[in-house]
């Protein structure tokens, strides 16, 4: 009995990557999914989808390799701050390393020709495959019959006739195929990469204008709260609810300051250790405005660092005064 062909797929956990896996499993191949993690996209929905398909699943963090792409991606950004072409190239290169290490025979993706105008037109698919260095080993099962045959098809590892010819942005055929394959749980198309989210992308661009270097905590912090750029140049992040307050505390780095109004419900406000005294005064005033203290009431703001907390006496301000600082 011959060796069973093994296929490793880029697996977001969305419907397309689930279908691509199901198409190859139906041909008797041994199929596994691979999900990459950065501050901009995680693996939770992929884990759930892999469990639904009973699919072996690898999760790999590529933060260090990905970070340069948010500054100067060789192939530029999409509509927001998303370096989609270079992201796909990086993922396929990293997948190629795992392919060799784990003994897989080829790679596959859930991409559909023409589904995304910037990154899934024919030229982009060919470019990504070529620059990954693995062009002959990358199969796109959902659109394969509209694309040039790859080595898995030419060598008979995969029956090209059993692959699909999907194209365009409609999901009707995918939904029908899901029912046929018994896939009855899959996420909605939205909610993928944060770099395509208008709010997150705007915050990131603003951050990069003020900082030459960023760390993972900076990027995680962009997901939470209201962000203000204070007149002296420091950032203040205002929690919007208990969950966000807890997130700010978890992302606080040594030296960062946490501000809160004493005796009134309200947000935590995170300010970096590098903030100037005048910015700290502005942040304290901001903290009062977003608390439940009545406007004009005298209040005390607690400024907590690693040592003894400081107390600042202020009068509660108006949110309108700070709108111009909101990012």
C-alpha cells in the first residue's frame, strides 16, 4: 500500500478554509490545518472550526516575522493598514518550513479567485505563490480548475476533476457545499484581521507617526478603550467598561501610570511612564470627565504607579473639552 498523501492548509477557520480542507479530505488525503497568530489575528475561531472538522491543527506565533510588515511592506498596504500580499507570502514561507519539518507533501489555501479585489485576483495569487518559493506545491482547491495545474494535480496526488471552480464574492455555492459536506457551524466572514478594521488601522497609523519602534503591548493596547493624544505628546487610554479596565491593567508595563477618580464609578486611565508633568495633569482632568462625578464637582484623582499613590485635587471637567484629543 502506497504512502498516504499529506496536505497542510493555511486555516483561518472561516468557511472557505473549512471547505478547502473538506474537499481534500473527501479525496482520501490526510489533511491538517495551520493557523498563524499575531496581535492582529488570533486562533480561537480556527480552533473551533478545526474541532468541528476533526482536523489536526497547528498554531504558530509569527509576531517577530510579521512586525516589519506594518512599517514598510514591499508590496504596499491595502485599503487600511493591511499588508495582505506580503502577509500571504510570509505565511506560505512559514508554512513551507513546517511542511518540510512535519513531512507534508504540499500546501493548500482556501482562497477563491476574485473574492478579494486586492489580494485574490489572478496576478496576486501568482505573485504570492512565486515569491513564497513554493509555487508548484500550493494548491487552491476552491478555484483550482480556473488556475494553472500544480504539482499535486500533475502527479496525481489530487484528482483535479474533484476540485472546484469557484470565483467572485458570492457565497451561495460555498454555503450549499457546506451543507453537502455536513459543515453546519462556521463563522461569519467578518472579524478577521484587525489591520482591515478602520478604527484599529487609524489608531495604528497614528501610533506609528509618534513612535519609531513599537512592542507587542503597544499593539495589544490599541484594541482597548478610547485613545487620546495629549497636548504634550503622551497617550492616554480610557477604559469604557469593567472588561476594558481589566485589559488596561493587564497591559500596563513597569512605570506606566493608572489614574482613577476616588469615590465615584468611572474608568481607569493608562498613561505611559514617559508622560511629562503637564500631560499627567491633562490626563487627570480627562479621568474626571469620563467618570460619573457631576460636572463641576470637586474630586480626587488617584495616580497609581509602582510606589505610593499620589492624589490630585481637581474639579470634574466636561467631555467636550477633550474631543479634539480623541484619536
